[in-house]
C-alpha cells in the first residue's frame, strides 16, 4: 500500500485499535485527511470515554469494550499496547488488511516538501534520557527540534502540524513490529536486556523487534560497544548504501567510535581524520548525573547529533543545559551525610543493576511486580556495594530469595502490606540502617502497578517521605 500525505484518503475505511495518546492522535490525523475512521478499544474507562466523546463529535465511529474481529477496513493502525500475536492483528492479516503502527503512520503522513529527518533512539534502558539529551544538543545548535514518540509527545501530531529541522524519536520495542518504510537519518540501540518478553513471547522476538530501528538507516547505525547484541543488530541490518556503523564506549574509542579519554568525551567518528585525531566534545562533569550509564547515554546522544551535523560545541552546551527527567537517578536530599536518590524509573533488573553500580555503598529499596524476571545476576554483581536492602511489593520474596542465595551476609528487611504508606516505612528503615557516606537508593527493579499508580507516583512518595524527615533539598 503506497498511501502517503497526498493520497486520497476519503475513499478509505481505517480502523484504529486503541484510544490512548497514540491512537487519539492517529484517529484525529486520519479524519483531518478525510478517512472514515472506526476506533476500537477493549477498555471502557474514564479516559477512554473522554477521548471517545471528542473523536465521536468529530465523526469517528467508536467501539469501546471491543472483543472480536476487525471491522470492515482498508487499513488497521495499532497501538503499541497491542501484542503482535493479538487475535485482532491476526484477523486483519489473514484478511489481507495492512497493519501499521504509530511510527509507520507518522512516516507516511510527513509533508513531502518539508519533512524533517528522524533520529531514532531505542534500547531497554536509557531511551528517554538519551532522547532528551539529543534534543538539547540540537537546540543548542540553533535547530528547530522536538522529542516525540514513546516519550509522550505524539509523533503523528508533530508531523501533521509542526515545521521542524529534525525529530528525535524515542522508540519503544512495541512500536516496531509494524514499521515498513521508515528510513531514519540515524538510529541508536543503547542496550538489550530482559524486558517486554511477555509482550513478544520470547527474547529472540524482542531483539528482532528492536533491530528494526536500523532498517533503511541513511547515515549512521549507532551501537553499544559493550553490548554485543546491539553490534550484531547493526551488522545484520539492511541499511541505505553509505550508512556507517558507529560505536560508543565508556573506554578509549577506536576509529568510528565515540568514547572517553581522561574524563573527556571524544569523537573519532564524525571528523575528517578519524584515524589520527579526535574531537573533544565535553567532559564527564558536563553530564548530570555523571553515573557511568548516564555518560554512555550522553555519548549515544552525541552520536545522533553529530550524525545530523551539529558542531562539537553544541554537544557540550546541550549537556550543560540538559535537565534530567524526574525519577531517573534524581538526587532528592541529604540527611545526616546520607544521599537519597530516586531512580523509580529503574523498572527492570538491568536498569536497577546499572543504578546500583554507580554508588559504592548502598541501602537499596526495591521490589514490586517482577514480571517474571530473575535477579540472581543483579544481586551477584551488586552484593559488594550493599549495606542493606529493604523490600516491598507483591514479588518481594523473589528478590529476597536471590539475596539469600548470593548475598547472605547483607541485612534484608521485608515489608509486608500493599499500601502506598509502605514507602514511608521503607524510608524510616533506610534512615536507621544508612551510615554517613552511604546512598539510599530507590531502584526497584520491578514495575510499580501493584502498589502505585505508576513509577512517577512511587518516586514522588519516596521524595516526599525523605523531605518530611528532614532532607535538605537539592
């Protein structure tokens, strides 16, 4: 199907599955182009009804509590929350109905004369930080740029209404199975770890979805030198002729890499004489916070920005101007010479391990919904840094068992109860256990939905409890 912004949409019946942020924007854009739109959603909550009322007034057909095959359609646009194996998608494909995701729709709806290039960011952890860092670097170069996609700003809205020099697109794995024609200027995969396995059914399927971010890349496919899976994804990608493989590393960079030398971020990829020289981009101290995994995020962001062509000075200026998103290794306060850090966004074991390894002595607050994860490797690697551990949430015993096996000498407190007030008890216990120079770290390694609205709610309650107990705010 060769549909694009200039096609005659008035003759098409399009079904949009899901009435969240992405689905709302997709339906709105398609109706602007004249398509006949049916919106289906299996839920019927307050948010769904609010959006349905707006879109219904604009002429869409709405089917909430939908549980059946696809309505008569020429095209199905699916929300990221729908599993690739969902029966709705299967019924569409078996009927010969094309299936697009939000990204494919946005790519097709770009205005041909003014379409901005895309810089895509994916990976298990660090996507939002890297996306926002890159956006800050691009803005420091005086460019019109916006961060969109999985970050909460609909990319369909952007391509329909905004005139940009570039779009930095945060790409979650669930957005990737149904991309077909997208051709980013540059893409990066930050890392690969266990996540979304329940969505894709297997680790191999998850990796295959992530790898699609490199298909048809025009200029640079950027991989993590410390993560062989990301290199393999680049090696196997069908890129545009002339595109280059670019690595980023926390070590000394080789040719066609970005890395670190004597606490200086170095570019040996986007300079003329990359075999014999290097370009200084920034210092480690320009990265906030300067935890190792965040320095890696900065290097990845710099790779994307440099692939577009921004000068080295804009990389540094963008990093110094960058304000980290909340709940990502955010300093909350200092109490009795103990730092309290909110990394509630660390919702899987890989992210929690990365956070733990950034601090020498930790009282760790963890737990929640484990989503089938195992924590043995995390505990083995972090054990020498653990002063004590405080566990909460529905799957707290899963973590407790790993600690018993691999860190038997570490003091563990297991808090019962599923109320949000348990966070205050966790902070009280942490204050009793922490010594001067320690870090009390909320890096749960688990999802939050068993006790909290989301990871932001969890982090906010942690910060509130710390401040109510005498914390000196940042």
